[in-house]
C-alpha cells in the first residue's frame, strides 16, 4: 500500500467515525505530542534524550487518556517543574500516577502529578504522611513516565 492509498483509507475511517459520533456514539481520536519539561519561573532551555521523549493520547469525546515519557540531561529552567500535555484540563483537579528516577525526595513521602483546572501541563507534588504537600523544584536531570486521564476543557 502506498502513502496515497493509506491517506485515503485514513480519511474514510475518519468520516466513518464522524458518522458514528453524529449517531450518538462517542467521537474517538488518537494522536501524539512531544512533551516538554519547563520551569514555573523561567521556561528555560532543556536538553532531552531523544530516544526517551514521547507522548500518545486517546481522546474519547472530551476525555483524554495519555501516556508520556520524558528524559532530560540538562536544563536552564528554574522554579517548579512543569510537563506539557496535549490539551488543556477542564475545571477538575486531576491526579497523575508517575514513575520517576534521578529525583531525591524524602522516603516518607510519595510523588504524584497534579493537573490544575485550565492548565495544559502537570506539576509534581511530594506528599507527606503528615498531610503536607510541596511542589518539586526543577531538577538538573531526570526521567518521568506518566499515564492518566483528564477531562479536556471545552
């Protein structure tokens, strides 16, 4: 199959999905984006490990399911860490499970991501058993895998 045939088939599938959506069924889209790490004070310039940066999403109506990984080896970003998402969040605060490395934090705490209402990025919080919660500052290098879902702002 050549590229033109593939494009025609994809357009036909998209039209069929649109027809299904108009019949009361959910609209489904998939895609990818290149996530970035940036700082809350200074966006900064970040060097990434190109083999370990990527994001995929599945959008079912206005619910975005995503999976991303990002690895950086240096950055000039400052402030609290931020990680881009494919779409802005709705009015709900959403938690994001994480897998990470190269971060030092207290072993009596847990890390999780949080998407604030209206944001198109998530932040990382260190939660303590005492109920305290703190945002993590930019790390000079690191690796994050995140997966979750949120309601897209309309």
